[in-house]
C-alpha cells in the first residue's frame, strides 16, 4: 500500500471520535488532491459497505469539512463527491458498484426512494392519473441528465424514471402539481331556431383556426339532429365561449327573410333539390292535417348548376327542417378501390409421329399402294403428281406437314416409283398471364373498366360473277366486337367495414392468329356474382382447373398392328392441355382524402419507378455501345411533392 493511501486511511480513522453523550461516530474528513480509490477504501472501512470499482473510476478529489459529521452524512458527502467527478454508486444487493455516469442506466439501482441517499441511483415507476403520460415526457426530459432515463408506457399510462434520488424526488413533486383533474365536462345546448348540424359546421371551422400560442383547441362539438341540440365537450372556459357563440347564432329569422342560398360540398344540387321537393310534396299528401302542411305549399327549392348551390324559399319555421335534411345529405361519400387479380396459366404439349408412302407401276400412273393420313398433310401422292406434271406454280413445301420431314424414294416416268416421308413434331406452349385491373368508384355507384381492342368478324359475303364479260362486284360484311378485359362493379359499404360487391367480369382473347377476319376463334370467360368482402381482404371469385388429353391414332387395319413393320402403316398424335384460371378481388375503402392520396401515389410512383429504371438500362446500353437507335429516353412522370 502506498504511503498516500496509508496516510489518508490513518487520517480518517483518527478523525473518528466517540461522543460521550451518544454512541454514534463523528467524522471530520479533510482530503486535498487525494486519489479517489484511496477515499473509497477509507469509506468502506468506516461505513462497513462493500464496493466494486469500475476500472474507469480514476480521479484526484478534494473533500474538506470544518465540523464533524455522522457516518450517514459522511456517506452522502461521498456520494456527492462521486457525482461531481462523473461517477455514481449503484446498489446491487449487499454490494455497491462504483461506475461512470454513462453506465448507470445499465444497473437497476434502488427500486424506490425509501432507504436511498440523495445521490443514489433510483428507478421509479410513476402512475399518471389524469393526463397522458406521453404528454409529460417532452416537459420533463430537459430535467433528466444524459445518463438518466425517462420513458412513457402508453398502455398503462405510466412513466419510468431512472436518476439520482434527489432528482427523482423533484420529478415526483412536479408531476403531482401537473397531474391534476381538470374541469372538463360535456354539456348539451338545445337550439330553438338554428340547425344543429349547421352550427357545428360553422364552429368546427372556427375551432380549427390556430391559437396565438400555437396550441390546438380542446373543445369537441357533436350535432344531435334528432333533438336539434349541440353537445359541447372540453374545459369550462372553452365551453363558455362556445355557448356564447351558439346563443348569438341561434336567433330567429326575420319574417320577411324567407330565402337562403346553400352551397353544397359533395351532393349534386339538381338531384338534391328534386329530393327536397319530392319529400315535402309527399308529406303534404300523407299528412294533410299536419300543422306544418299549410306552409309546405310555400316551399320552393331551385338548383344553381354553375355554383352547385340550392336556393331555398320557405317560412322561417320550415327553413330549419330543410337545412337539417341538407346537412344529412350533403356529406362526403366513401369511395372504394377495387382491384381484380386475374391469373391464367396454360401448359400445352403436343407430339406427332407418322409415315406416309406411295408406289406406282411402270409406264403408267396407276398406284400400286399408298398410305395417306389426314393429320400428316397431303402426303407424297401430291408431291409425285407435281414432279410428273412439272407443275411449277405450286410450292411443294406447302404440301408438307409442320415439324421435321425426312423423305426417301425415287420418282420417274419409267420403271417403278417409290417415295416415303417421315413426319415428326413436338410442340410446347406455355402461357402465364397476370392481369390486375383496378377501378375507383363511389359507394353505391356502378363503375366499369374496359381494356381491349375491336376485332373484325366476317358475318357475310357476296360475289356477282354475272355472264361472260359481266361486271364483278364482290363484298363482305364485317362486324367488330370488343375483345379484352371488361370489369363492371357496384360496391355497397356495410356496417363493420364489409363491402357488398356486385361484379360482372368478362375476359376474352383471340386463341389463334389469322391473316383475315374469317374463322377467328375467341376464348371468353365471364363471371357474374355478388359477394361480401372485408376491407382490404382478398377473396377468390371463381376459377377453372382443366386438364385435357387428346390422343389420335390412325392405322391401316391388320398391317398397322404388325411389330416394327406396322410403323409404316400408322400415325399417332397426342395433345395435352392444362389450364389454371383464377380470379381474385380485393376492395379497399378510401375513408378520407389522405388514404385516397396514398393509394394514388403508390401506383403513380410504381409507374414512375419503372420509367426511371428503363431509362437507366438504356443509358447503360448506350454506354456499352449497344444502343443503335440513339437517344430514346422514355418520358418520366413528374415527381409528386406532397
């Protein structure tokens, strides 16, 4: 042990005196530029506490006292000394750990303030009663040092604080002053003249105006159209201001003021005006003795299409009823984004193998023997005729079937002629089509989407050859039909975010190419159904799983069954088609403009990213010298900033 440590410990021990009137120890510490570890050893000897010292704990400290102090006061002075030099003592059972402040949050410390010294690390869980715990975090965070911890748990509305005991105690006192029950309440204001919905609409716009201090209004307004009353929720001062405004607005109209112009936000003025007139006309017919029926004849409603407004002329007593109906009908209707997912996978496998041959006698054109199968094309008979007749106007290639053809034989005008052709064909055709048509429509409004083309179909023809030398006037009648994807949907939003969909979907395409409008074959798939789907869920509407196998064997009787040799007398064709077709639907309710903007931007940015990626590929090809067209950049959609 060094001389400095020995001297320090001796000075501390000598500073302990026994009071004749009490059994408590008194200490008068005097340290000047002493190594901190020596002070910790002395504190351990005096207090009987066990310490574990972090290797990073190193400092020269000074602690001076002119009067004796108790052991407890001496230990608190020691903790303050640690705090001044950036260290902290963390209680861990019977052991006290001396660590830097930056590492203190890694240790639990004292679970509460009881039994902890002022500078001990304490972790406290505080239950907030009247306000949100999350609201207190930004208020209290400047009071917490860097090594401390402050967090809110919204589920239980609690605060978790970890810091020195004296600071935690200060935080508790601040929270007790802030966490007070306010005078928030709800009151009902009955209206005599004005419309509750109209009053709430005006006051809501006024409440959205920013306050001088930048805070938002805490007043809530709800209109009860059944009783024509306004529900006000919030603190007392705010409620008093709202009540004063309502009293000012809830005044009777002058007897001569019977006209009013109402600008509509969502409803169609012409349609709404017709509904209002129909409503009051029906009311007069069904209730001729109604007390208000005498004034219904004086109600007139006009629609101004240019401004989408209605002009109402009615007695003051009926004006409120009219405006109440307008408030309930002039609301933002929900929209629905409907995405149809069409998946079609087709695997087509074909194979064909056969032999055709022919032989004739000498010095004549009589055929001795031949085979000719319809699936093998025209065969060798027509080819021999072309050779004998020297018909150069016919291309022999058109008489040979598709695939690979191997021919052997000799065709001559003298002697015996023989020819044989072996045809072999294997075809593989795979189709994978994924189509995702989407459409947006308003609730209970039909919408249709058609993506395709018009295809001509020949429906008739006529040719007048006439007599020799007569005029020739041929013509054809053609009818054009739509081919592609046709989607018609009518959504109805039900309670609980479920959507009733009336769907009519048609998918059609041309199954094979042709040079003209004759003998065109189209594939058509139609679906008409009514389903209920949850918001954002995917539902299968229908599908087709089809597996076709077609085998065609043609042979000469008896001869085609002979092993090996029978191959010369038969033809085999196999076709296997497997079709998987599924149609899915996914509706999404667009409850507000923000959600509609999000869905729009998602699809907009998807297309824009594809354009940017394609231009990057073109630039790379141009850099490598692979772009022979030149500068052919794709126009890119402008970036959305909002």
